[in-house]
């Protein structure tokens, strides 16, 4: 998929399936997670991770022999509830300042419908793919210390503080 090193000791790859499929061209598809888990009920304590990648199934209608469903999984009938719970769980296991990378493909469900399932607004995102159907969004759990820094006087701010420029949307060094 998109991992450079699936054996990285700092990464936990989770899926609710452990399966092997032989594809029509003879290739073998193996789904071998480090942990079998359900993204709506993650077995981790609050604030465990600094980074979570949430790549849930994006199909809600697919036949029993669907190659796409075998490869990517399939949403349940209550896909909205599942994704809502999935977002909540991802944010729960993220530490303060933690980052959530969310990947979604619009094959069957539009990204706007999915983003309505969380109250957290993404920081930024990107659309990719042959038909611009794959979306990557980055979210961040609020950093309480940083929010406090926004109320500091200019004298209290460190020299390396960054601030939004009034003349453009970029960042400028103070």
C-alpha cells in the first residue's frame, strides 16, 4: 500500500482482517496486520500516539467476490456511525499535538460526507489519483501550550515565534 517499511518497529499496522487471497492473475494478496483490531474500538490508552494514519475502507456496496472489497475492506451498513466512531477513536489515542493523517477515496462516498462525521477541522489536505478521487487530510490535536502562547505579549514571545502575515496566508518569521 503506502508504507515504505512495514517492519518499522515504531509502526503498528492494524486491520480487523487477517486474510490471503489469490487474485485472477495469480498474484497473492496478504492482509497480515501486526494487530487484529476494530478502528471503532482501538485497544490503546488515551494519548498513546503522536501520529495515526486512518485509512478506513471506502466501499459500502461491493459483491462477495469483489477484488476491491478483498483488498481494501468494506464498510458496514452503518458506515456513517462507524466512521464517526473511527474518527473519535483516532483523536482519543492521539497525544496533545498528535497528528492524524486521513486517506479517503471517493469511489462511492464523497469526501464532504465523510468530513461531516467529525467536529475536528483538517489543517490541510491534498487530492490525488487518476481521477482526483483520493483525498489526504491532516488533522492535529490541539496543543494546549501553543494555544496559551497565542495570548502572550510580544515581549513574552520567543525570537523564533512564527505568526500569520496580514498581507498573505503564509508564515513569516518575526
